[in-house]
C-alpha cells in the first residue's frame, strides 16, 4: 500500500527521496523527520559569517584594525567559521555524534566570545541565533544521538 494514496511517485528515485522526508514511526508515535538542526538557522548563521568575512577583508568595518594583517585574520576566521557551519549541518543530518558535540562546543564558544569585545546590535543578533541553535540542539539531542536510518547513511 502506498504511503500517500492520493499521490503516485513518478520514479523510484522520487519515492526514495520522499521516504526520507516522510513521517516515520518513532516510539509508537509519528513525527516529522528532522533535516539537520533547523537548517534555516544554520544557513542564516553561515550567511552572517560570510558577510562578516567580506566586510572584514575589505576594511569596511570601522572597529577592525587598520592594518591589512588584522583585517585578513578576522576575514579568514569568519570564512572558516562559515565552512565549519556547513560541515556541521552535513554531518548532523547523518546523526554524527562527533558533529553534535562539536556543534555544542562551537556554539557555546561563539556565544561566550561574543562578549569578549564591545557588544552592539550585530553581536546581539548573532548571539540570539547561536543560542537558539544551541537550545534546539539540546532539545532534540535524542534524534542527533540516535543511530541514523540506513537510507541517510548512504551517500
């Protein structure tokens, strides 16, 4: 019996993709499968890191040092942060325990270091996004620390 009686998949590939996103039985109740730490928040955090990287590297930010070395260090660190966020999303979607613990450590570290210098409106936005992602990770820890379904492990 098809999962969706009113919908017929056009191909086997569509059916496989749909089965990963459909409702799955967990503990006797049906719930929607997660797609990795609330993906839109991670995308937003990655975009903010990329934007800050460009702003720092071009020297537009007035609070950064005037020297090229200081600006480039800040820009490269923000760019690396964006790449780490992307990597964490990929591995969090695969139920990686290491990625879960690294995400907790990274988000906690970023949240604490936000207070290291002058605190402004942009810092408040970044802090709120990081704390929200951190709280969602802790709330859904059961999903992230459970073994991955076999269809998500293949790639």
